[in-house]
C-alpha cells in the first residue's frame, strides 16, 4: 500500500466514524423537552438574573495568540531531535519558519493586539 492509499483509507475511516457518531447521536438522544430541561442553569444557580461583567475582546485575542505560540513551539521539538540528520537544510527551514512567526507577531504587536489598555 502506498502512502497516498494509506492516507485515503485513513480519511475514509475517519469520515465513516464521524458519520456513525452523528447517526448514533441522532438515534439515541432524548426527545422529551420539559420546562425544567429548557431552563438556564449555570454553576449551581438557576436562572441567574445578570451575567456579570464581560471580558474585553483583547483578553481573547491575547489568549488565542498564546495558544498559537504554544502550537508553534511544539514544532521545534521534533526539529531539535532530528537536527543532526537534517543538517544545514533543516536549520534553514526552521529559520524561515521562525522568521514567518516573528513577522506575524511583529504585525500583531504593531497593530496593538498585545496592548492591555
């Protein structure tokens, strides 16, 4: 089996699993709606009148940027493990990767995406 065939089989199995789960959810879900089930309930307080203060949107933007940074940092581990086998080409590839990341973060910083004002 070639690599392309393996990927096609993997994607087909993944699609079948997703389809099977969706069908099972549709068949097994409860269908009886009551007023108690439809009422809002959050953290032990039924029907809380106010939702409290809102977080500024900047909080979420900075949080997403740090999550993206963590995912990018994960890419450096296998590179560091395989560095002797990759040689100069591997160093150059990761330098380009790091440069793209740095340019992206510089753009966000310049636009004020990291300011807490």
